[in-house]
C-alpha cells in the first residue's frame, strides 16, 4: 500500500490510521508539530474535524474568513522573510483547506504546503494568546468551558465502549502554585501548566491507547500539545506497533522527526515524583471559541485576533491497576506534596538544607 493510499484510506483492518498514530506519538513523546514533514489527512471532512479542534467551525462564514486571513498573513510572512516563490495552489488556493490535503500527499507542493501551515499554526496561537490578555473576564470562566468539553468527551468515550472508569478534574490552589514556583528555578507563573488538570483512569492498560487516540480525534488539538512537557511511563510505542499486526503496517510510514533532545528529556523529569510512579502526562494549550456573551465584551479585540483563546490544560492518563499503585507507598500524593514543601523551604531559607536531606 502506498503512503498516499494509506493516508486516504486509513489502515486496512485497523480503527487507527496514519494520522492517528502520528498524533499519538506526538502526545507521548512531546515533539513539536513544527518539525513535522507532512500530514496524513484523508479528505476535507478529515480537515474540518481538525479545524474544529482549533476552535474554527468551517460552517460559519466568520470562521472561513478568519481562516483565509490567517493564510494571507502566513503567505505574507514567507514572501517577506524568505527568498521563495510559491505556486498559486499555495498562495492563492480556491479553498485554504486544500493546503491540508496537499501537505498530506506526495508531490512537489507538499513541502511548501507544510511550511505555510506551520506559520498559520503559529499565527493562530499568537493571536489567541493576545486575545486572552485583552479579555475583561476571569480565567475561571474559561476553565468552566474546558471542563464541559472534557466531561462531554468522557461521556462519549463511555458511550462508544471505551473502558474508562474515572475522570477527575482539579484546579491548582493558590498555595500550591506558590509552592511549585518556589521549587522551580524557572519560577514564572506563565510556566505553571497544571492550573487545570484532568486525570483519566481506564479499566486496563490496553484501554489507554483507545483513550489517547479518541482524545486526539475528538478533544484536543494535537498540534498544540506543549513540546517538551510529555511524560510516558506506560506505553512502549515501538513495541505496541510491532505487537499488533494491524498497526505494524503503519510503522514504516511514520515520518522522521529527529532525535529526542536530551535536555527536553531531563526537563520532563519531576524531581519530587517517586521513582516507581507511572502515568502518561502531557500539556495542551486548548483553543476555546469565545461564547456569544464573551464575544460581545471583546468585540474590538476579536476583530483583530479572531474569537479563539488558548488555555493550558494538563492531562494524566493511567490504567486502574497502576493508579492504585501510584497511591501507595512513596508514590502517594501527600508525600509528593511534602517533598515539594521541603524543597520550597530550603530555597526560602537555605539554612534549612538539612530538612531536605532528612527526607
């Protein structure tokens, strides 16, 4: 089967296609989509599904206009900053969504289509961040919107037969944020990624894959998974592909992204987490489309930046057996918090160094 047929038809006999597995790998490994060389989208319906996760509803004329504007800005950027000529199919497409399909197929136009889409990805993100700063509303209202989406997705997973047994959402308390920042050398509030966090517990380890693929298809925008913030102690990605004859066919089609940065790997290690703690953990900058009531408040800002903002959300996925083990012995959450507080005290008062050494 050729690469193009694989991306258009999905894998024969498998519920997962190439795009699903590429997204899964990014979530598990914490790579950046900017380093991707191609997509694997099948058709315009597949593109629309992806755009919906970016907060863009292609059935709404205002969102089509916004997509076109982002494309124009991306083309202007490339032409102004690089000595590169773009084909009309790239710079003036009849439908901007066609770029996603060009980026998913072989041919001379794929590289330039990917380039423009990467710039569009950055522009959309930067505009959403700018809009968030201008909103005259508390962030907790956006957290409510995230919670509705996540809990709806949880219900839909159960309805589809995916064996999820628990969904727990939490928001980091003010004192917990202070403690975390005291523990980190890069102590900036903007770098606290788990102000809002969700833990999903599956029946068995084998169900984790189904949950992650579903999330990539229907809940989170894989391209806004925060690079360098993923942790995976549960799934051996390569062994999982090799161990399933249906998925094994996909492995040769995976694109080469590059070696994992050792600095990123070191950054992902949480020094306060017990060595036997296991889970899958990643952070997403979730695009949220402003609801009508909010949109009227920020009309001027929306005219400039669109109506999508971004909110950082952390996801933890674990199977039931591992979840039970994580709450026993040195992995217990109260001991984790105690180790954090000890470290915070040492930084506030270095004379208390002996406190951490006794832990």
